[in-house]
């Protein structure tokens, strides 16, 4: 990572994630989760830019404890 690179962080999130991003002078892009604390793939997609270098996915999520099913992080299957 280089200064100014972006990292997408799913909310709610472990407060230390912002400090981790700051350690690399990265810019956190905080994206809300769905109402049942699953990754909102549409919101994540909207947050992605050419500067995005990482998407932080933590399962089980801290602080919610939500375990993400494979479909929630793999996205829809496209063209097999």
C-alpha cells in the first residue's frame, strides 16, 4: 500500500481498523452492511475506485460476531 490508497471497511467494524489504515496512510472507505450484518455487495461495488487496494472482510465479524456465508463474499456466479 502507498499513501492515499483506499481500503474498504464494512460497518460496523472493529475500531482498530481505522488505526491500521492510518499506519499505511491509507484512506478508509467505510461501507454499511445490510440490516442483518452481511456485506452489501452493491455498496461495496459503489465504493471501489482505481485507488482501492483492499477490501477488509472479517468473518466472524468483529464486533457483530456475524459469520458470512460463502455466497455473501463470493458474489453471484457469472457465466460458467
